[in-house]
C-alpha cells in the first residue's frame, strides 16, 4: 500500500515535469497555439522579467485541472493509486512554481540549482526556442531542445535583482563568469 502511494505519486511528479515542458513549449512559445491565456501571461513574464501571473489564476487552473484529472485517474488505477498520482502531479506543480520564482529572486546555492538557473535564463535571454524545462532539463534533452548555456547576456532592465551588485551596478563578481549585463543607450 505504501509502495503504491509512493510509486503513483512519483509517476504523478514525473508527469508534471512533462506537462511543464509541453505547456511552456507549445502553449507558451508555439505560434500556432497562440493566442491563448497561458501565452498572454507568459509573454509578459518574458518581456517584464519579474512578472508572474497572479496566484489566483494559477490556483484556479490547478484546481480545474486536478478536478478534470481525478475521475479518469481513479477509473484507470483505482482510488489509492489514482488520487496519489494526481496528488504527486499537483505537488510537483507547486514545487515548480516555487522553484521558478526563486530562480528569478535568489541566486541559488548548490551547483545544480545554479545550473538550473543558467538553463532557464538561457531560455529567457539567449534562445526562447530552447530550454523549456524549469524543474529539469530532461525533456529538453529528450526532444532535442536542450542548449548548453554559454555566458548569458542579460539586458540590464530585465536583470534579476540577485545578479546585480548594488555597489557597482554591474554583475555581481560571483556571477560574472556566467552572466554579463548589456545596457541599451
Ligand atoms: Zn522565468
Ligand atoms: Zn518561455
């Protein structure tokens, strides 16, 4: 029973990482899928840098999505496995929201979290057709959209607060190996 819950929630979490990729790549960046409500919010996230869609919209989408998914999941896998799958998926979705915000608001400590930031900011500032995954680069690797981030050139008006050294107004020396600021006159 415990193993059913663990396995089904793990599968749900993995399913979210796949959805995260699909939603971001196709709803967010594929011209044929636009306009759509996700793309409208996502374009603002790209053009304003620190803009995130309002939490109520995210919570409402998550509730509607979980509501639509729970019936078929239980019908297919039973009450325990089906509801654990949905719980794992929604749990990972929440983790994604937290991680994405933190990527924009904090520099990250470990080498992997810093790698994930470079993966994401390469998407923002170098090539929006690459690196769609936020919690993992795995699906970019599977679908051939993973690009190794080089030195990322960040327009100064979109710079993350953690990137800029308050004293000099330039890139914090700690991050200068991976990022540079570009200023438009
Ligand atoms: Zn972002
Ligand atoms: Zn994007």
